[in-house]
C-alpha cells in the first residue's frame, strides 16, 4: 500500500505579488504562479506519481494549481473535489489591504500577532486555531480515508489550510506552528503508516 498524500500550496497569486492580505478573496495566479504549479507537476511526474483523487478549495488559485499539476502528470480528467473547508484562512477586515499599510495603521506588533500567533484572529477573521478547527475534521472525514485505503491523494490548497494539516502530520504544537512557512508551488510528499502516522516525508524543492 502506498498511502501517499501530497500537499501543494498554490502558485504565486496576483495578491501575493502585491503583498496584500488575501484570505477568502479570489485573485488569480501570476505567470510565475502558473510556472510554479507546472513545475510542481513535473517534479511529481519525475517521481512517477499518479493520483487516484484530488482535493482542492473553493478558491480559483488553488483550483488552477491543482489543474496545472494534473495536466503535467497526464491526469487532467482525474476526479477532483472542491470544498471551502480547505479555503485559506479568512483574514476578515485585513483582506485586500497591503501588509505594510496594515503595519502603519495598527503597528508592527499587532499585525505580527494577527499573522503569526496561533490563537489571535484579525478583526472579523479567523485565527490559525480557527483554521485548524475547520480543516482537520474535513481531512479526517473526507481525505484520510482515501489515503488509508492505499490511494494516492493530492491536496492543492493554501498556506494556512495546509499548515493546519502539516501541524497534525508533523506533530507540531501551537508554539511551533506559527514559525512554519510553506513556499508556493513546492509539493510535500507524505507516506503514511497503517496507524495514520508519517512513515516518510519529502519536500520537492527545485
């Protein structure tokens, strides 16, 4: 049994490039983001990976990344399930604001707390703790059963929704998870044991 789980953050978005808080807003990929997604697919193809099912969020940058990865490995028609449970963390009132402008308005310390703490949400938005509470039940009910049946599963989503999964898979804590950064377009390849713990992990950097 492979029990293969691949996590891929979407390629660079237009708002990543502009240094804006994005959250549930829906900008598209930049040209670099498109190439990052294609390169992720090529890296997986070089490993000989074929998937049985893919999951993505309700947001177009993740959906297009998923599509581009699957195109590169020759699986454009693969069954793909989209759900807002895998959406990026909701940044609430910060969404659409330039991060430097937010620091000027609220102060470096406050914005850092909103961005990097585990339990403090921005105004009108979600904390990372809230995001974990949304993502983890979906993973347990809908994604993990496929993996444990020996299927190969792709999850193309977002920095914070995937950090929620990495927190569980890698055994990180509320103290250590805030410092974790996931690069755009870099697949994380997990193989799971029969008890759902991680047998092996690879980061497919260039």
